[in-house]
C-alpha cells in the first residue's frame, strides 16, 4: 500500500526507455505529414495509391519507346546485315575462283541492274481501288448528295484502262496453235 503525505502530489514515474507505441506514433505522424505535403507515401504498395506515377508505367513506357524507336533501327540493321552477308559471299566465291585459277565472270563482279517487269494489272488494281475509295469518301462526306464523288471517277477509270491494257496484252503472249 502506498501512503502519500498531504502536500505531495502523484506524478507518473519518468520512463527511461521509450514505450513501444511511441515509435509507431512518431512514424505515423511523419508519414501523414509527408503524404499531405508531398502526396507520396513511404508505404506505397506499388499500385499507384498515393502516387502520381504508378510503378507499371515504367515498363510500359520502356516497351513503347523501344517499339517505336527500336523497330526501325532493327529493320535497318537486319537489311544491312544481309547485304553485308551477300557481299561477303560474293567475295568468298571470287577468291576461291582466283585461287583455283578459274576466270571470274564479269556478271559476278558487276551484276546487271534488276529491272522490274511492267505490271499493268498491279497499277490498274491500285488506281481502281484508290478511285473507289475517293468516290465513297466524297459521297459519305457530302451525305451521299451532290457530285463531289465524281472526283474519284478519274483514278478509277485510269485504273480500269490499265486493267484493260493488261488483259489485251496478255493475249499477245499466247502462241497460236499449230494448224
């Protein structure tokens, strides 16, 4: 039993070590102030809560960046690699021919330029489809009224002409049967 003299007051005993809850309270107060002023949290769970930029944005931005800028670089690199490989193979062939004492053909060192065969069918189909597209576009823009759609007739008819030429020239290549 505790006896207290009449002039004495009860005061809590001074603690020598902080209580367990004091550190948690201090941490909570600091986190509240940081969260209120900086809008970030030390305990952010990574899903964008209390954060301006979610953590998922970093890999997404990286993938998009490499897709947009890396793909053209990769395509050019592949084209250059195969061009280099072809040149190296030609040089290796020429070297082997020289070592064996065989003559090197002129066409191997200076190949003739590749010439594309004229394709009236391809031009005709492309122009006809462009004309058809223009006709539909101008008709739809003007609510299917007026004559603006007729602008598309120009490339359409040029394409039809190419297709006609392709069809007529195709018959000349056929050899008539022997009698």
